């Protein structure tokens, strides 16, 4: 698989259907899914559908959420990337890592690289991110990568914070 970009510890590549077992580990863990969509765990079929959506978005736009692997051993640790926010012209930055890889700074490391990549390779002028109001860890990551809180509003029955960053 082609590498999208690398950081000191991580390489990103296109998601593919062979990632399903690794994705299923994340999607079947209630704590990992607490702030994702409806907050419910996903089974094999729902995980397969999610992966196919990522693949389709990448084919359509040239970007999507990419697999993140440790450079040291090629271990899948999560996904991160970009997508078009539904019904808007906004580009959303997103990330999710397997629970065993939380608190290692991976989200911050990859988030910074995504911003740089999005502004230079895709020439985007602005990125945004959404996070549940109670997801303090992800809020911290967004602040650490330079994103600014714009607003808080209801989304799917939950309070969600909207962050953004603009290109200098």
C-alpha cells in the first residue's frame, strides 16, 4: 500500500478491506466507541461498511481517513485523516486510535501532520473538527495541534464542540 505521509513514529496509508480485523477491535470496544456516532459498538458488517465508505471517499475526493501504523513494526494503531463534512463545504479532520495506543501522543503527532499535509498538498485554507463536549482527551489534542474552539451546538442529540484552524 502506498504511504500517504509519515511522522517520526507513524506512517499513514490508504485503508483497505484487509484492515477489518483491526478496525473491528476498535469498533467492538464500548469505551472506544463512546464518542463515535451513536456511541454504540459496531459488528463485523457495520465495520466492513465503514471501511468501504472510507475507500469510496478516497476514490472520489483523493482523501479520506487513512490507516495509521507504527513505523517500527507496521502495527495498525488506528486511523486519521480528512473528509467532507456532510451538507457543507467544510473539510473535517478526524482521528481514532485503538485503546491500547491511547496516551502516547499519536493523535497529536498525526493531527499536526494532517494539517500540514492538507494545507500544502491539497491547498485547503481551513480545516475543522467536531468533538463531543465531554471528550476532554480529544479536545486537548485539537488544542495542542493549534485548533481553536469556534462554537458548541447540538448534533445528534449531543453537545458537540466545533474547532477550526486556518492556513497562515
